[in-house]
C-alpha cells in the first residue's frame, strides 16, 4: 500500500505480472474510487464546457462520452478528463465528469469560476465508489450482475444508468488499460459488496503497478508525468483533441493556433529501448555530445511485448517514427528508437 493523492492505494495484490496478464487475457478489477466524480446540472452545460476545452462537443449525444483536456490561458493542460452527456433530467441538462484525484479540487474551482450562473456542480467523490472492470471477458462477467440492462448496447465510450444490488449505478464503457470493459460508479454503501461479487465471479484484483504497465502499453498519458499545466495538447501528441476548424473560441485557442502555424518545438513520443534497458521517469534524452535535449516521462518493462518501452519529450525533428534516440540510464547512454503509438492494441 502507498499514499496517493490523499488515499491509501494498493501497488499490487498477488503480483504485477499476474494482474497485468489477467486484464490482457481475462478480467481485472481496479478500485479507482480516488478519481474525482462531478455531476453537473443546469442549462447549456456542454456549451459552457466547450469554452474550456479544445474539443468540439456539439455532436456529443446523450449516452456518449468524450475524452478531452481542460486548458488554462496558455493552453497548458489543467487536467485530462472524460465528459459524459446524460441528456435531460428534470428538465435540465445533466453531465457527469470524471477527473484525476490529484487535480480534483483545482478542477472544481476552475470550472465553478468559469461557469455561467445556473450550472450546479455536485461533487460525489466521497459518496460514491468507482470500480473498473477491464479485460476481454469483463463485459460478459459484469452483465451477470446487471440483469436489467443490456451492456452490449453501450458502444465504446458509451454509458448508461441502471440498478445494481438495489441501488442506482452508472456504467461507462471506458477504461485506462487498452482493453474492453466498464467503469462502474455506485454508492459507497454497496462498493464492498460489489467488489466481493466480482472477485467471486473470477475477476482478479489489480493494483497501481499493473494499472501503470497496462496504460503505458496503450500509450495513455498519466497526468503529472506525461502531461501537466506546462504542456499543450499539441506537444503531448493529443492533437486529435484539438478542433480549431470545428468550433469557436475557447481558453488557450490563440496559443494552439500559433503552435499549429509555427509547429511545436517538442513532441511526446513512444520509445522502444534496446535490450532490457528501462528508461524511467526523469531520465534525460541526450544528443551525441551527451547534452540533455529531452526527458523521459514514463517508462517500464512491457509484460505483453517483453520489451522496455517509454514515453518521452524530444525535439520535434527527432519525433519521426524510426528515429534513433539515446537515453542516459544510470550515467550510461542507452539506445532506443521512436515507434508508433500505441505500443499495444487489443484485438477484441
């Protein structure tokens, strides 16, 4: 167990490799109750959010979700988050947001300071648990616990509301592992019972260790490591979230327009290292003279690929797939190369 954003979190239960492989081949179970959980109600919520993110939300239909980033005035990433359009409730727009634990308070304050009057934010981070059920067998297993809903009706990044164990439940076909599955939000009162029921059904409890190797194989960014309020989405390889030609003004737009026109000076790239040389967070990327020109933000040994993989910021002229990259590992230069993202893609 380790402290994490004010919570006590498990690094592993039975072992990182076993847990990682359970998610890739069966079903893994993650307690992600530390994530921030906001429910918004009012009129014009998507329009208000659209002014704070670079992504076009105009086509986001009820039952759909969108991954995006919350930006500051310099187009730095305040947080990455998922926006869930819940449609109309009691005559008002309803939207759920899942945000990172370490940025929860910052996110809430930023949103409230920029929302127009009439939009209410309910913070359910403490009252609700969030459990991720991930893996190729996850949907079938979860379906046995949700008799009143057809989970197959929710496509990737779809979501629905139903009942579990006699309580309201919010189920979203999202995740942080590169596999299919759902993230399940229920009242705290039944969280422990739901966890036990999933374990009894065959799900393998997983900790932070496997969560990190899984998300890195899928080349998913970790806030605070790979992205932060000093990096823009164009630098972070998240240009697919930036819709300059499809929407009007939003916070940080002018910076992104300038970067789009001139090009960024650095890019977050995927690296594959030679041998078993693991390039870890904070290790410098160096040139032929040994001068630091970049930095590794995440790195691990990939259990699935049996290779050392990493994410790193490098100068834009070195960001092309196939480019050789040198990382200083314990004072020794070690070779790697830029590869295409993601490192791993599920066949299911």
